[in-house]
């Protein structure tokens, strides 16, 4: 009887915990909600610039490899299963994930730079305007 009672109490507490749990909005590490950004533009401006440059760094690796491999500036012995091997052998397939990531990363960086420029046009903060000029974004 004691075992049945403890099982029922445990089941009720777990069920109660599931139905009364809080609803928390969680975002990926590299994402911010637009209302967070608009409320704290001056505070988050440096973070947004750093995020844009991190995106460009992510884009630069496949960009470098695509140019070097297809430009015949390197030599490989044997074969490879990596999607970059298509550029060495001058064969292209439409579902090459390395080429797709090159375009995806590039357009993400462009979109981030555009968002930063659009946001900075709405502010009169001289520090933000100066940073945009330093990075060549205005």
C-alpha cells in the first residue's frame, strides 16, 4: 500500500510540474529578438558589429577554399569524400552543401550589415555614427 501511495504521489507531482511549468522564450546564442535590440541600441551596437564580423569570418573559410581549389592552386593526391573535392575535379552538383553554405553565410552577413545601417540611421548618437564610418558602413 505504501508503494502504491508513493507512486501516485510521484505521478501527481510530475503531472502538476508539467502543467505549471513556465513558458520561457529561448533563442539561439547568435540571435536576438528585435524588441531587445530596439530598446538597447547603444548598448548592443558593438555586439551587433562583432556578430556581423563573426558572420563574415564564417563566410571567409569556404570563400577562400572555393577560390583556391577551383583555381588549381593546390594539389591533392587520391580522392576525397568532402564536397570541396568537386571544386578540385571541376565537377559541380546542385546539392553541394559547401557551395550552399558559402552563399548562405554571405547573404547573412549582408543582411546583418543592412540591419545595422538601418538601425543607425534612426539614431543621432555621434558614437554610433563614428563607428559606422570607422567600419566603412556609412
